[in-house]
């Protein structure tokens, strides 16, 4: 069974046919959303599915344009056990919204304090701030998606019991491989980040690393147990 913990199903060309294909294959897919209003639109499509789930998200690159959605975000938390995509992005195009992002991500994590959820986070160029805010509110069961931050921070993230989801693109880049080699096998999950990531084949990623899919499956089962 292939585990995809970060896929933007609602941004694919035909989400429903993707979902029915996944349902037949038996693979697990966790659908991200970029805004609470997208989550509301998408949720009915997941009603009868056994293998795919939809996460409630508020993407850091969109926060500044959709401030009023935050009230809705809090109200929707009980509707799902999965949160994402949330986080911070301090890369060149988004650093100007840093203060706004920090305020909102702080509030998002405050709302998640004490909640039993699985959370996929975006942390581009903001890894230390993401980790600090998660720790501030003792947020559990976090997956760092497509981590590209400092190698030295990986041990600290692992120390919190958090996971990393890796993808094919990471296995093909030197920096990605350096990062992956620092992640213990029992904290490794897989993702596609489709359709934004074009190198998104999970089987190819596992083959490139010589890792059996059963390892990722076991890791995900351990994570699932924590929200039961
Ligand atoms: Zn994403």
C-alpha cells in the first residue's frame, strides 16, 4: 500500500476519477486544502471513501489575501482528523507577509493545542519559526512536508516525535538526499505534493532510496494510532 500524506487532490484535473482510482488500488491518500472554503467544497466528495481523507488547511502563501476565513477555520476543526496545509513561508515572494503569517500560524497552533489530529506543515525558509510555534502549543503528530531547511534542525524536529514526508523530487536532488539521510527510517513518510510537484512518483522515490513501502506503511500506522 502506497502512503501519500500530502496531495492537493482538489487541484488535480479530475479529482473524482483520481479518488476512485485510489479507492480501487487500496492506496492511502491525504488530500491537502489551501483554504477553509476549499475544505468545505471538497469534503462531500470524501463521504463514502475508505482510503482517502481530506485535511483542513490554510496555506501560508494565501493567508494575507483571505484573512476573514480564519473564523471559519476554527469552526471546521471538529469536521476532520487531518490538518494541512498550514505553516509558514519566508521565501522571497512571501517574506513581506511574515508578520501576518506568524500571527495566523500562532493562532492556528493555539487552536490545535490538545487536539488529536495529524498535521502536515509547510516550512520553507521558516523552519525554526514553525518548530518554535508548534512547540509553544505542544502540537502533536506533525509531519514536516518537503523539508528543505538546515540539516542541524532535523534532530530537534525528530526529538519532538515529528515525522518527515519525502517525495521523488527530493530523492533526485543532492540537498534532498542529504536531508533524507539524516531522517531515521521510523520517522519517514511519503508524499506526492501533486500537482505542484512534477516529480511525484512515490514508488520511484522508494526505489531510489531502496526502502520498502511496508516501512512507510508501518510508520503511518503508528501515527494513526495516536489519533484513535
Ligand atoms: Zn503542498
